[in-house]
């Protein structure tokens, strides 16, 4: 099944092997060091250095930016979709679910924002998408505020221990949990 596998950093190798992923997006703090799973080639790994914050950033904190979202959209649009893609952050709760929604809409702009947000909530009760990423994605994908409203509509996710992974299928008929 082709879809977007969303997970915390600690699960990237396991999820990449389990889902036979060949591509990965990492939304992680700039100095956060980790090993890319061997099944992901370096040229099919996008690292977006940012902190999980919803404001412009101060000091050493790097806020999600238009450049990050533009890179994400470009990378995902070059994904051949023959195998799932991994999108991860530190906990798999905020940055990566936001990136997964942006990725899905960049590939399928005809999808209804509210339907996609409900599918996200069903697949990931714990997801609380980063509001800054959502706002930038809404603007860059010309959603007219619909994505922002849809994500606000599902509210804050449930508490999690940081081990929850999920698959956001590119069509509702193929949705699956990991």
C-alpha cells in the first residue's frame, strides 16, 4: 500500500523496513543527530531542520518556514509513490502529522480539507499538527483557510507516550494503522 507513514524518530528504521519505504522526510531540530535507515538512500532523504514551535523563533530555535514547506512540497511531488514514504519528527505528534497533511494535499489538491483532517484524527488520535506548518501549508497550497479551520476543528490530540506510528493513506479506502 502506498501511503505516508508517520512515526517518531525512535521508530524510523522499524517503520522503513516494515513498510518497505525508500524515501523519508525528517523534521528535526538542526543539531539533532540520528542515523538514516540503510533502506533509505541519501538522495531520497529530505532533512528539514526546525524546532517544534508555533512562533517565529528566538535565539537558537528555528521556526518552521516557507522554505521548509516549499522543500517538503517539492520533495513529495517527486516521490514516485511506488512505496510508502516515511515522515517523522522527534515524537510523531506535531511536525510530522502537519507535514503528512501538507504532503497529501500537495499530491491531491482536490481532497477536501475537512475530510482529510477527520481521516488524520481517525488514524492518529494523538496527532496535534504544528499550527505554524499548517498555516504556511494552507497559504502555499492556496487552501483559503480551509486547512487551518479543518485542523482546528479536530482539536488537540490525546496524550501519547511517543511510540505511536500511523499510516495516512493517500485515499480513504486504503487507510491503515501500522
